[in-house]
C-alpha cells in the first residue's frame, strides 16, 4: 500500500474537496496532476497557518454580512408597513398582481435597502388589503414585511 500525501487545495475539485481543504491523496495524483496544474500545494506548517488565517478571515466576513442583514431586518420591522398602489376593478380586485420586483422597488424607495427581487417571496395577491411578504436578506435572516395594497 502506497503512502498518502497531504495537500491543501487551491481550488474546488469535484469529489475531492473545496478551496482550502486539507486532503490526503495518492502521491502520483499529487505529483502528476494536482501540483503541476497548481490545483493544490503540499501541506507544510506555513501553508497550514495561511489556510487557517484565511478561514478566520472568511468567518469574520460572513459574520459581518449576517450582522448587516440582521440590522436591515430590524430596520424593515421598525418601518412597519409599505404601501403599493394598484389599479382596482370591481369587488376591490386589482388588475394584474403584486410582483416581487414591485416590492423590491418600494423597499428601496422607502427604506433605502437594496433587496434582490429573487429573494422576495410574495403570496398570491389579487385584492386590496394587508399581506405579509417574506424577504430573505441572508441565508439565516428572513424578514417579514407588511405590504398594504391600496387603490390607485
């Protein structure tokens, strides 16, 4: 049985690992494929320290993004309600529907928070009234926003 070699990956490799992972591979695979293509580096104490430093910095960056998203969620909650004006027909039925792009525009205009329209989950809105919309600000932070659909 051949000895295994520890390498640190410089990029994501399918079925092997992600960038920065410490993996054990066959010496021939490392010597003939990974190292010449600069896809990995031999695991030395210095390189392991660099990888750990990068992981710490990435964790700090992700924590800062989550904190910013939580602040945005609190800001959306303090505003309370956003109004969207739509053309109304008989029985207070609106023409068309309220889209996630319209909700994103209203949030941008009132709260000055830029939200990706694809991260907004709007229920089926066909009449004027009060509705709750879910806005995903971060993978761990979802804000409930109250939308008031009013006649134009």
